[in-house]
């Protein structure tokens, strides 16, 4: 098959990314298992009437709705021109809610939208987003099979770190997104995401390399019980663009997540072992 110039460029970038991770020569192994490898999806729930969700909703009023509809309820409540914190008046163009499979087993949470994300209304679509796409692909997944969101849904001016009040204002909506999606694993991308999700002020070195038991605050399942999942911490793709030497460390974090999710680690040829 002959590739067009754009496809060749994407392929070269992907192979270079694998080399930086330390993954040696790859070979393609065609098996029925690999061909059918997709993240499991749950059957759609029967629709039911919706009721407004509060910050502390208790048993979710929309528990019987399909997850896409539940996420839409949250987005509608935020509104297209949220004025709840200072970011609304500091130059942001639009809300960047989240994207991906609402039935995903794996969820990535970053810091906040950048200029490209603010323009398109989608998280991780700039240079850091392209790197995140490569990281997801290295795990054997597609971007459409995971869910991606941020700690804050509006772009901080100059891409500065979101302030505590801004993070706290957005937090209830993110927690409800997590409760709807019910991922098995959340990957916090960078220190800001990790510290806000975990409520700690540790260094990246101390937070990486292990799983945390995570439960979204101020939320309950439809049975009245807290939802729990695992949370891992790795470097933000924007940091990896500034310091590519840390890509191998980030790959170790992702491999830990892959093992927990039962994903197949990339194989090497004997020459690359």
C-alpha cells in the first residue's frame, strides 16, 4: 500500500516516539485476538426522565440514562458561558468539557485547555495532544477508546497554572463526569492534575510508580455508595515535549496501567530485545 506524504509524516513521528520510549524494532502479528481487541462497551441503558443534578446529588437522578445523555446533562448545567470563576473574564473563548468514549475503562485528566483547545472546544488537540495520541497508541488503544478531560474547563490566561479557587469551582463537574464514565483507571497527567485529584502536595517523583485508590468527592452511585477506581500519575505531555528524556519514565507508568487493564505490551523482535 502506498502512503500519501501526510500519512508518511504521521508514521515517521509515531516510530520516532516509540524509539524514544525505548521500544525496539516492532513486528506486526496478525491474530484474531488482536484484530478484535477493543475496549469493552456496555449496553445502552433504558432512557428515563432527567432531573437537575446538584453539586452533591446523592443517588444520581439520571442513573438510568445512557452515559452520553448523563454527560450532556452535566454539560448543559455548566452552560455555554459559565461565569462561576474568574477564568470566564480572562479571555477564554469556550468551555472545553471532555471527549472520548463514555464507557471507557481508561480516563486521562490533564491540567487545563491551551490555545488550540480553547479554539476547538476539545481537550488535547495541540502539540501536547498529538503526543498524548501517540502515548495512547503505544498502549494499543485509539483516542476514541479512552476519555479525556481536564481539571479546569476554561483556558487560564497565558496557559498559567489554574488557581485553587478555579480548580475547586470546576471540581464538582469533573467528579460527576468520572462517576458517569466509571473508568477502571484514571491517569493524572502532570502535577496539577495529580495534586487536585488526590488532594496532596507531593512531588511527581513521590506520586509516580504506584496506584492510588480514588473516589470522586461529593458524589455517590445510584446505589448510594461511593464509586472507587485506581489512579496513576505520570508526566504531562507538554512537559515531555520540553524534556523528552522523561518519555521512558512516562512509558513505565503507562505500562503499569496496561498491565492492570490487561492490555498487551508491545513485542520486540529478538534483535530489539
